[in-house]
C-alpha cells in the first residue's frame, strides 16, 4: 500500500468531496416527509397485526 503524506491526503479528500452531489433542500424535505409517512404506515400495520394476534390468542386461551 502506498503511503501518502497528510497534505496530499487532504488534497485528495477535498477533490473527492467536491465530486459529491448534495441533495437540494426540497429533495431533503420530500424524503424526510416520506420517511415519516412510511414510519406511520408501518406503525399502523404492526399495530393491526398485534391486535389481531392478541385477539386470536385470547380466543384460544379462553377455552
């Protein structure tokens, strides 16, 4: 493995970071809202499944 000095390393890091395409504010907001919406949908789904399993177990254990 080649050894680079710290100055050369920092130059390479700066060059690589300049290639990064950062998301716009609008893209960030849209994806953030989508994450919250999907988290809410999955929470409702798992709540429903949990309630169904609880109902079935209560019926089975009642006998």
